[in-house]
């Protein structure tokens, strides 16, 4: 496809969008009478519903359909693909890695963000301190992965070759042999998780810091007059007051972790026992052309996300009810 063809496709897409928007505005402007409000609402909502059906509902149903067929979507196999996922050692390893990511990353990222938000709250260099931990949020997952790939870089300790990786250079300075960290199972999974924590800690800090500042000063002063120290003030006042924000942060990071793909793909390609569900879905579907297993993994990922979303919605409703 030439550059001219791409430009023409872009212009056609813009023209179609403008035409749809024009029709919506025309219909909304012409709607009159008792049903005018209903027609206007439908005019604005209909394109969004159409895009939702085409871009989300249909692909989800299609994926569920393909998950009960074989690799070529030719023969019905029922739940055989799911049974294979929960019986093959390599796919069980993928599920184990995903579970490890989901357990460690939200807890550690939220804890680090919370501690950091409390420590720098109302300090002299609060703005600078917050900017430093928030900076990784401005970097893409691929960019962050490349940075940490250099941190973990390994070179054989032969003929005094200088280490490029920061970790291995410290090991050499301490008198140890350099280690190819990415090959060390299962610790290499933890090294990849560190990258995600490094990125998401800034997100957690930002939301929790805002929640901490929303705590009434009268409540804090009253607790201090009652003799509450730092730890008691944190566990009795601060943490209960920001609980809804903590729930939002944990669930948001959990959903992001379940979909993690860029970090694993960039740093290891899913090799050396580091693959997760999202990466394995890609590999099975597009590299091995096994649509049955790939679709089944996608459905498992969907089923894992749904309970977290439902719990988050219920928690938000409780907060609104107050």
C-alpha cells in the first residue's frame, strides 16, 4: 500500500465521520414535538451503540463461538480447548504467571503509592517528589520495558567486558559474577513485575494523594488531640477515610495487569517461562494459528476481568449512596 493510498483512506474515514456527525446533528435539530427529546437522544446514542455492537459485542460473541471449535474453527470440540488449557504444563505455567502478576502487582504498587503519598504529603518538596514518581506514567509500556531491559542487561564476564546492565555492574563491583537475570526462573517473572510496579506506583500515588488531601483537617486534629501518633493516625483515620480510593486503585491496576502484554512481549517474548494469558493469546492465535486455544484464553481473560469490574461498580455505588 502506497503513501497515497493511506492518505486517501484517511480522508475517506474523516469524510465518513463528518457525514455521520452531520446526520446526527441534522436529525437532532429537526426533532420537534413530544417525541423530540426521545429522537434527539436516539440520534446521539445510536452511533455509540452501533460502534459498541460492531467493535465489542460482536467480537466477544465471535470469540466465544470460536473457543468451542478446533484450531481452524471447522469442527465443534465443546470444552476441549478449556480442558487442554487446564491440563497442559506449559499453559498451566501461563495461568500461574498471570496469577502471580495479579496478586503481587496491585498490592505492591498500591502500597508503594500509598506510603509515598503519605510521606510527601504537605512536605516542602511535595510537587517535585510527586513528579518524580509520576514520570514513569508518561512512558509507554514498551518504552519502560526497553529501559528495564538495559537495567537487566547481561554480558559474559570475559576479558573484563564492561557490563551495560546496571544490576550486573553492581554485582561486578561487589565481586560477584554477572548473571543473565532474564533466564533465572521463576525470578525472571518478578523482574518483569517490577517494571509494572514502577509504572503503576505513580498512578496509585496520584489518586491516593488526592484522597488524603480530601480528609477534613478537623478529623485529623481531633485524633492528634486524643493522643494518636503517626501509625495510629494512619490506620485509624487516613486508611479508613480513603478506602474507596484504595479499592478503585487496586481494581484498576488489577484490570491493567490482567491485560499486560507489552512488557512481556518486549522483554522476553513470553520465553523462559514468563508468558501470561494476554501474550499467550497472541501467540496461539497469530503465531501458531490455533484460534481455538487463542479464543479460549481470551474468554478466560474476560471471565477474570468481569468479577473485578462488578466489585468495583458495587463499591462505587456504596460510596454514592453515602
